[in-house]
C-alpha cells in the first residue's frame, strides 16, 4: 500500500480542486511513493501527533487542518509549525491534509455533523458555481448506448438525486477519410454520410480527464468529434455549509442542551433566544461567520458554527439563533468520518485515531 493509493481514495471523495484558494490541502511532507506502514487520523498534525505516529510505527498522518497554512521561509524550530515539520521529516513521517475540500462536499465535515444531529432533507447552504462541464459528443446511432454506458460509469450524467441523465439529438454527419486512416464506416478518399446522435451529459470538472478517456475508448471512430463547455450553474453537491431538518421541532433551549450533550461542550455562546421552535438547522464546521447571511436567507431557525466574533453576533438580527460551539468542537467528528472512509477502502490496514487532544482552547469552570 503506497501513500498515493490512500491519497487517491481520499481525493475521490474530496478532490483537491475543491479546496479554497487560501488553503493548503494535500501531501505536506513525505512522498507519494512511500510504502504506508499505518495511518494516524487527527484533526491537527501537531508535533505530539507526529511523535505518536513514530511510537505506533505509522508513517502517515491524515489531518483535517494543514500544519503548513502559510508559506515557510525558514525551518529553525522557532515555532510549533517548524518544530512539527522538522520532526516529521527527520523521522520519515508523511502528513496529508484534507481541509476545505472535505468541507465543501455534502457528505464531508458538515455531513458528519448532520449525522450527529439527526438531520434530514440536507442541502448545501452556499453551493459553488462554475464547477460543472457539459460534454457533447457525436456518435453513430449503433453505438449510442455503448458510449452512454461508458460516460455514466465514469461519473457523468448526475444531477442532484438523479443519475444517468443525458440528452440526444439525431442528425447527419459527414467526413472523408484520408489515406493514412482506418475508418470504422465509409471508404478512404470518399465523403461518407452517417446517421449520428449528439449525446450531451454534464459532469464536475475534476472528472473531465477520465470521462474523456473512457468516452474515446468506447467510441468506434478513430477521430472523435466532441465539445466541452463550462457551465455557470450552481453545483448542489458542493459548497459551504449545510442545511437540514430535525424530525420534530424542539425549543431553542432544548436545542442548545442537545448541542452541549452531543459535542461535549461546557458552555455555548449564542445570541438572545428568538422564542421560535427549532426545525430547520444550518451548520458549518469550523469558522463559519461568512455564512450567517446565507443561514438567515435559507429560513433556518438556528445556525451552528464556530469562531464567531463579538460584532458578528449582531448580524443575526434576531432572525435566527446563532450558536458558537467552538472550532475544534464543531469539527471533532471529522476524525470519525476519515476513519470510516479509510477503513472501508482499506480493509485489514492499520487506521488509528490519535490519542492526542489537539484542541488549543480550554475551559475553566470554577
């Protein structure tokens, strides 16, 4: 088992292209070609986690947060980032981060929070745009179904909860094969007319290479005529935050009590109670103040996130209950999510949850 095999499995669920511009997801230390001896999963890749990996003979740490977030100009052990990186490199420990790309998929960080809260009817709170492509390919009628099957198998044709979506327009195609060709239909040097169908499917852009490759393999022509278009449509499967609904409405105090119990929080910062029942819930693991307006516009009764600043609490405008449950606390179950993904993909392989509590925030309750 090589580290690149593990990275490939993770990136199939959360492609690196979905990370935000400011992020640094992916392999931070080590080599993709290393044989993996075991995996430690952690929210943060601190030096203590690296030492734990050494002790347990695991040479790969899969962390949610990148230990290197901004550019490093020196490695002098002047801070915890430099110390962690030096210790990892000295001991051949690979660190892989899966950060905002995992935040931005429906079944990622926020999907795990929704699981814990028992939310149904889930949707992305702020869907991303310009992620979809449309492929139009011209196929002889006899091979329409063969090409379609290849496209669907490669991941094309999914729209929301619908799969195998396509559109076909029949028409007439012409071509004249040159002397150095082996035409599937027609003769060299003669114009050939063929009844064809233009097959159209959509797909997320990160699948384009594989989709085009599989389409060409299934297509009978030597030279395949096709077009790829960029679409401005929102992609409902990716984006920031998530909304869902509780099976039964509860009071705001009952909701806050529920949050304390599930996330093991000694105290929750929140805006004044609105007096409304809580049914629709908006969530964003980590720092989510940038989605307050989206949460209000979604009609949610409560928005649950972390790292809300003083003045940002005013932005709720008594239109919903705003609850800050803490950054670490909101994302803690991401470790469970990653362990589940890795153990499902790699049976009988050591995937361990860190025993280190990397939360830098402590609470004093006197």
